[in-house]
């Protein structure tokens, strides 16, 4: 629903409230068309207090807050189905369109009435002037009645009739000497058809007027029924108020009688209470004196109790200090006990290590003997390797000289492009690679032999020294 449609509803809210007294069929139709939900319908019916104007206000709020864009059109359709035509016309009426439509309809009605009046004012030559004047008056009254009806009502004639001014009267006294001139005016034989059209137009006019009249009467009945319902509600409320006032008066009277009785009883009770209060005051004075004596004794006992509590606290502090010392000593004893256990375990481990060292010493001595034998074998191999090295050096020198010669020959043959020479050069390079590998192997072996010494390797030397130290210790 857009703003214009909401404005139409809010501007005609009093008109709607006067005519929509019974909302149940409208609510059911709107629920069927999914404009409002069943919960919203129940909320309208359960308004407190359940008066018609409260229900109507709740219904209008739900209708204006509806999310359906076609809610206004559906509401119009429901009103038409429920035969609230006057409300539909009021809601659908627009100012600008209404003025233009009324101007057009009034112009069409005036043209139709004028054409009909001209056709009926064409009398025969033997009639007097009184008859057309009387006919003019009757059609003027019809024209005013047509203009008073609301809504567009256009008349469509087959031929256009043009009015001409009334001619001069002749010497005969009151007879038309000239008629209305127009090329499309029919003859006297066509006057009956125009009369039928006029009667049908008047009949439709009266039908429309009677429909409007019935609608107005129904609106009046609805308004009167609504007013009577409001009056009935007001009278019922007044009766309810009067009944409530009567009940309140009765309750007030009963309350006053009961209050008088209770007041006398309360006065008697208060007097008894005053007497009892005096007695209690005297008892309280005697009890207060006894209380002061007991309080003095209690203060003395409290002082002695505080002194005894201080002494108890001092004794407790000393006892806690001694307990702390004992717990500390216990903890130290536990620590020493654990340390002693660890020391014993360490001694056992050392004894086991000593036995293992003795066993290792015997094994090392056996290993030393083996290594000495191996050393002698290695010395012999070194001497043999030294001789091989010297021989290899000599061979390398001779081969180097041969290589120089070959290189010189290669340089000489380099100028010549000989395939046999290239093959020989390739073989020579392969031999040189083999020689280079042999030299590398010899150098690597010489490097390993340098790590050995005559007294044996470093491992055997450290083992031998440790064995000598053990002998000295023994």
C-alpha cells in the first residue's frame, strides 16, 4: 500500500468508522486473500475492551501496516463483494478526475437535453405557442433533475440536433412561422423514436436516483444502528457504574460498622497493653540492674580469659617453632639418608668399573702384543713400498721424458691433418690418464704411510702408557 492509498483511508477514517460496524465478514475475506493473518484477526477480535471502535482502530492499523502491495485493491474488492458501494466510491474518488468527469457528464447531459427539447418543441402549424412553452418547462425540470444526480451519465444520440432561435409569430397569433433549421433534422415521423429515447433516459435517471437513494438510506440505517449501539454501550456502562457504586456503598457501610467494633476492641487492647507495658518497664529496670552487675563480672572474666589466651598463644608459638625445627631436622635426615644411598651406589659402580678396567687391561696387553707383531709387518711393508716408490719415480721420470718427446712430436705433427696421428694421440691421452691415476694412488698411499710411525699408532701408545702407570701403582 502506497502513501496515496494510506492517505485516502486515513482521510476517510470517520466515514469508514460510521459505516463499518460489523467487521467479521471483511476480516474473513481478507484472511482468505492473505492480506492479514489469522493471528492478526484473533488480535482484532480479542481487543480489550471489546468495543466496536477499538476493534475498528486495531483493524485499520493492521490494514495500513500490511506488507502486501495490493492490500488496498483487495480491500476495495472485499467492500464491493460485501455491497459497501458508497465506501468504495468514497475511497476511489479523486479530486482532479472527479471534477473533469463531472464537467464532461454535465456538458453531455445539457447537450442531450437541449437536443431533446428542440425536437419536442417542433409542433404542428395549427398549435398555439402555449404548448412549446409548457414542454420547455417540463424538460427544464428534467434537466435540473439530471444535473442533481452524481456520477457520469452520458447520452448518445445517432444524429446531432442544432438549436436555432425561435422565429417570429405570424398573424395567426401564436403559431411558429419558421422551424429549427439543420441539415440532419429528421421529419415528423421520427419524433416518436426521440420520445422513446427521452423516456428511456428519464427511466435510467430515475433508476440511478433510486439506487443512490437506497444507498443513502442504507448508510443512514447503518449510522443509526451504530449510534444506537454506542448509546446502548453507554447505558450499559452507566448501569454497571451504578451497580458498582451501590456495591461500594454497601461495602463501605459494612466496613464502617466493622471498623467501629474493631476500634473499641483496639482501645481496650491498647489500655491493657499500657498496663502491661508499665509492668514490663519495672521488670526491665530490675533486670537492667542485674544486667549491670553481670556485665561487670563478665568484663572481669573476659579480662582473665584474654590473659590466659595470650599465654596460650605464646605457648603455641613456641610449640610451632619447635615443630618447625623438628620437621627441618627430619627433612635434613631424609636428605642425608638419600645421599648415603647414592654414595653407596656410586661405590658399587666404581668397584664394578675397577673390575672392568682390570679386565680391559689384560685385554689391552694382549692387544698390544698383537699390535707389536703387526707393527713389524707394517715396517716391512713400508720398506717394500719405499722401494716400489723409488722404482715408480724412476719410471715416472722416464715416462715424463718420453711424454716430452711425444709432445714435441705432436707439436710437429699438429700442422698436419692426419687421421692416424689423431688416433695415436687419443691412445696416448688414455695412457696418460692411466699414469695419472697410478701417481694419485701412490701419493695417497704415501700419505697414509706417513701417519704411521715406528713406535706404533697413537691409540696403542696411550694404552701402553696407561698399562705402565697401573704397574707402577701396584
